[in-house]
């Protein structure tokens, strides 16, 4: 139960933080560009890289790891996890896996968004 609460608490805080970043970014730019999402994703990548590296050398409890990585960064952005996993493939000497994951995630991710729009428009008119 502690693990579920850790993930839930982290996810809630991460989602609120992402919203705050989006609101601030919206005020900063008059251009129709998802700056808030980009900022959250890039900041999430920076944070997951930083904390993953830090906690490889310094022990933290499994519950705090779940709170931070699965909860907070998962609620803030899932892009950070995707970026870390891609980097881990490169680090492990598996560039083909890294490039395949990168291409599949981006191409299929965009395709699934488009498919979601199409399905929604066909179901809800």
C-alpha cells in the first residue's frame, strides 16, 4: 500500500507541476506552439537524467524511487522515461535498439494520436 500511495502522491504533485509550467510558458509566448509541453518534457528529461545518475551512487528507498520516478516524473512527463530508456540502449552498446525505439516511439506515437482523433470524430459527431 505504501508503494501505491508513493506513486499517487508523486503523480499528483508532478501533474500539478506540469500544469504550472504550462501556465507560465503560455504567458511567456504569444506564438501558437506547445512551449509548456516542450519545457515540461525537456525539464523532465533533465531531472530523470540527473536523479537517475545521482541515485545510482546514493541509496534511496524503493518507495522514494517510485514516488520520484514513477510518480512525480511520470505525472510531470513520460517523455523523460522514454529519453532515459533510449539513452540506456546507447549506453549499453545497443544503438540499433535505441534508434528503433526512438523512431517507433515518435512515428507510432504521432500515428496513434492521429488515429485517436479519427476514431473520436467517427464515434462522436
